[in-house]
């Protein structure tokens, strides 16, 4: 699972490669089948869902390949839940 940190200035940091990335870089990782997790750097809160929603709205409106209809990316897409099992 690829881990990212989101900073208050909306910058995203890839902890594996030690570099800043764009929302499009994260989208490309998902399309390659990688699982992702995004946390707020200041609080540690999981913000993966909001980043995924941002990808869906901003990137797909711009005419990029849809994430949810791509069979490779969809099968690896995991959304964190706050529910206990």
C-alpha cells in the first residue's frame, strides 16, 4: 500500500519515494492497481476518501479515464471505514 501525507497547503507527499506528488500522480497509481492511504500530516486523520472523491470529480471532469470503470483500478480500490467488525 502506498502511503501519502496531505499538508494544510493541499500538497501531497509520497512517503515511499520521499517527494511531493500531484493528485494526477495518485490517480495514476490507482489505475496501475496500487492501493493508497492518505493521512493529514497535522492530525494523522485518514483523508483517503476525500482525496479519492477529489480524483473522481476533478480528474474525470477533465476527460481522464474514469477510475471506477477501469477494472484494474477498481478491484484494488479499498476505502477505509470507521466501523468496527
